[in-house]
């Protein structure tokens, strides 16, 4: 039985990857940070008490800002595969907490790679790189495109990407990077623009929200479905030789297009509810990200399975079902679910 370790297992990608690996027969270990409140809602449906027989999913306390905790976990587990998904991943927030973002995203990657080197574990390593590293580079962007990051998050991801390449070349670490373009799902964090939109559609439809405030609606992004992208992560680590791969659909849409389609799914006219708030603009904008994933399609045989229209509809429908379930759960549950209009 293969053993995998996932940082950021409680996030969108981590939860889907956990499910995917369990279906593949892996024993999966996830890292989580200590918090005074529960932060495992995305994996609660697959978590079982460790006393139960047949359990193959375990959580461990560790943090990418604490190298000793990473080394300790690697010593204990000796995983076959490590997926480094943990991050402060919100681009706008990275301008407000740049030092913390760099510590987790950049140095956190270095700490994990050093833990692999120092412990001598024979692990294959996956680094979650980001299309944000391309920044203002003209589209389409491929593995050969020169990076031009436009945020502290993108700069930190660029360090993590480059240090992964460096450890591969310097120490022979089986380390691959997935340069993933935007990927969404009903499990997307509620402050990310796509989920912010689909949740607002559900709440406006139910009459518990009046307006949706957004920033730059002309930004163009290559949006795909998160489960397709975690499959690509796994495929990278099954290759004999490590490498870097761009993952995306090759199709870009504006935020405005996403808004139009999302509101149309609920038979609403978005122009009646959406307003632009300059406070949501980034200090440095990224205008156009479009993936050239031809290398991954050829070398890995990877293909996306969900179209843009299908993605938007499934996210809207999921948020409408969730809100309806909370409404049936009582007024207090509904108040908590709609406390912030974002």
C-alpha cells in the first residue's frame, strides 16, 4: 500500500486529492494546523476515528512554518509521495500580509524539501506552483514562458517553484511542479471570486442578500474543475522522471462572463445586483491568464473533463442546495450562513 502525505489537506485541492488517493488504495496522511476551532469541514466526511479497523486516512499536527514538525512527520511516516498544497493562497490578502505569505509559501516549500533531504526519505515530491507566477506575461503561457509575478503570493510561489527545480537538479530529488491555472469547485474558499459570486447568486435568489460587490470584472482567467487538477498532480508523480507541467483548459473567460452565467443559472439579471467596489482592486493587476497545457496533454495524457459552463452551473446549484438545507435547519443556521455578504 502506497503512503502519501499532503500539506493543506483540509483545503479545496487537498480534500479532493485525499479522496482520489484513497480510491487508488493509498494510505493518506494530512497535515493540519492547530486552531481553537474546527477547520476540517472539507474532509470530515472521510475522516474516521483511528481506532476503527480499515482506516486509511490520518491527520497530524504540523506546520510549514515549523521545519522541525515537518522533519518529525517524515521520520515517522516515510511517505512514498508528498504533495505540498499548503499555502496562504489568497492573492489580494498577500498584499496585506506579505511576510506571512512568503514564510508559508516560499520558505515552507524550502523547509519541506530540506526535511526530505535531511531525513533521506525516498519520497516523490509535488509542488503546487501557480499560474499567478506568469503575471503580466502575454498569453498563452506555457512552461517556457518567462515569469513576471505581480503579487507577494506570486513572488513566493515563484521562489517555491524555483527551489523545487534547484533541489531536483542539486540533490536528485524526484520533485515535480504543477503550474496550475485557476481551478474551482463547490469546495472553493468563500472569499475567492468564483465562490463569492455563486454564493451571492444563491443568497440573492433566496432574498437574503441584496448586492454583490466585486473588483476588476475585466480580468480574464482560465478556469477548470478542481478534481481534474488533482488527478494531474498524481499523474506527475507516476512519471519516471520529474518535470514541470502547466495545467489548464486552454480557454479563458472574464470575471464578467462568470457573473453573467452564474446569475443566468438562477434566472436573474446580474446588472440589477452587481456593483464594482475599487477596494477590491489589486495594487498590481493580472489581466490575462491562458494555459498552454499541450505538454501535459502529450506527456501525461491529461485532459479536463468539465467545461466552463458546466463548472459555473454545478457551483451555483451546490450553493443553492446548501443554502436551502441551512434554511430548513432553522433561522439561526440561515443567519450564520448569510452573516457576510462579501
